[in-house]
């Protein structure tokens, strides 16, 4: 009887601890760093002729000093993607205590240019 009580109590404790850890991990937000210098993407000529509009999503890896060290595509038109990567790689962010990742969406609209 005591062994059963101990096992049930231990199982409940483990479950509660697991839920608490999961909630802590879910509630942590990625570090949002302020953009200090932003280069606008060059609209590709082929996209302009095709009147292609769209949104491109990339992830920028930013060093502690604010320089973009890598840009990874996350979605969007392949025709617009390279222009977005080239522009974001030139961006500068506010310095921070460590490296961070920023998800960035760029909107391309041929009518706005």
C-alpha cells in the first residue's frame, strides 16, 4: 500500500514538473532586436516585368555586435528570395549580449515602386 502511494505521488510530481518546464519553454520569446540600418531589397527585373507581388520570409542570424552573419530562406517566391536575402544580409541591428535569430518578412509590390 505504501509503495503504491509512493509510486503514484512520484508519478504526479514528475508530471507536474514536466508541465512546468514545458510552460517555461513555450513562454520564452525570441529576442527582438531593433533595426539600426535597413537596406531595401532591389526588385528583380523579371519580377517587375511579370508584375509579380509577394511576401518573402527569411531568418537572419545576428551577431552580438548587430551584423547579420547568415540569412536562411523560410518561404516565398524563389524569384524574390535572392533579392530579400541580399538586402537583409546588409542590415544592422542594435548590439545585444549574444547571437540571436530574427524572422523577417519582406513584402514586394510592383505597384509601389
